[in-house]
């Protein structure tokens, strides 16, 4: 289990009382390690970009951008990417932890891909009805019909049963009853993201192993509050040959100011 936590970036370190200059050999080894780590992160970023762009057709993304400003720093691509990463991290722990959801070993890989697909779409679509509801009381009704047309009829990305899960995640969010692994994962991802607006994550209402982790909650809270941008979303935008999904210059500047990016 310790390996899983370490992969998620959670670790404990004793404070250093006095900073010392590294000897040349140690400094060289550290530089080589950091270089290899950067190469690894680049490969992961490229792999994730390939997976996510294979799920979302460019035509669908362009339609979505007509309904939501994804350059918006609060409800745009930053939140989308962090929600995707949170859901992926939660799912990874659920799969590999004995305390997690009991996946069928024979179908675990297919279930994993299905959950990634649904949570990715939920994260991408989630802001539209939420923002529109402020000015249009019939926003939910309008968007439910529109989303079904897009995802079921036009693009054939979901069947009717899959769409029901997607619809529950997008329109009910944290209000869904526990018991569905997809909705429980998305529930906890949304709860983590509430930290951006000053809410405290209560482990008693979280539904997954990672959701109940005090260590990971602290990490997620910090990165949500800082509104950081996961690096892969820049590659995601570039893959579609567009510049209207994420404000790359501002995202990089904000990340650099914090010396890190969103949840990795």
C-alpha cells in the first residue's frame, strides 16, 4: 500500500534543521534522478493525452466550447483536468487496495477503462448545467436532452444505461446515493474540488479509500485552493490544434508561482 501512496505523491519527510551544500557526486546523482523523473512524467503526460483524446472527438469538444468558456480559471479546463486526475487517483487506489471496491479480476481492466471514460466525460460536461442554472431555471431539462442527443444519438459514445450513470454524475453531483462505484468516485473527486471554495473535506462522508485519506486530502485541498493546472491538459489542447480550451500562458505562470502543477 505504501507504494501506491508514494506513486500518488504522498510522503512524510522530517524537517531539515540546517541546509547543507550537496557534495558534487550527490548533486550529480540528484540531477540525473530529476532528469529521469521529468522523462517519466513526460511519458505519462503523453500517454494520458492519447487516452483522453481518443475518448473525446474534436467535434464534440468544439460543441462544448460553444456552451462553456473553458479558459475560465474557476469553471474551465483547470477544474476539468483536476477532476480527471482526482478520479484516476481514486480509481487506482480502489483497484489496488484490499479495502477498495471489489472489482472482478477478469474484467477489472475493462471496468477501469469504462470508469475512466465516464468520469472524464462527467468532468468535461459538469460545469455547463451548473453555470447555466443561475440564469435559466430550465437549464437541467435543456442540457439533459442536448447531452443525450450528443452522446447517445450523434456520436454514439454511450448507450442508454451508460448515459443514465453519466447524467446522474453531471446533474446530481455529490447528491447521488452511495453504491455505484462510478458515482462514488466522482462524488469524492467533487468533494475534494470543493476545497477551492473554502469547504472542509469531511472524511466521514467520503466514499472511497483515497477519499478517506487524511494525507491525500491535504494534498488535494492545497492544489484545489491554488487552482493549479495539470500539465497534460496543455498537451490535450495541442492535440486538437486549438488554443481556446486552456490559457496556456496564464496556467504555466500560475503553476510556476507555486513551483508545481495540479494533482499528478
